[in-house]
């Protein structure tokens, strides 16, 4: 049940997964939004809170592929990753 992780910074083995708010700048730099309930790793030994690389990549990819105009100032991580991706129609055109 209680999965423990190795802290990326101090290598303590008691880091754990939790969900929290992160402030994220949109890819176009127009504004920062709050993403709530984002999976994070917390370490009580060194006090760091960080977002895993896989989650970071997922959020960044998603923000590039959705219409960020639809976003308010706050979205939950779960709602964000569910948002429909808008691939430009000519994205796969080869002519
Ligand atoms: Zn640590």
C-alpha cells in the first residue's frame, strides 16, 4: 500500500507519492495556471516536493496539443489529461 520511493535529491528511501497543486506556465508563456491534484513525490528528509519527469512530460505535451484558451486559471490534473487534443488537420499532410 504505502509505496516508498528513493528521493531524487537526497536519496532517502522514504519519499512518497502525493497529490498537490503546481503552478505551470503555458507553452506560449501567456500565463501560468494552477494544476491541482498533480501526482508529486514528497521527501520528508530533505523537504523537497517535485513532479516526476514522466508527469512533467505528460503535462507539457498535453498543453501543447490542447486549446489552452479553454483553460481557466485552475484545472485538475485529471481533467487536464482528459481534455481533447486538437491535432491540426494538416499535421499529417505530406503534399
Ligand atoms: Zn530527499
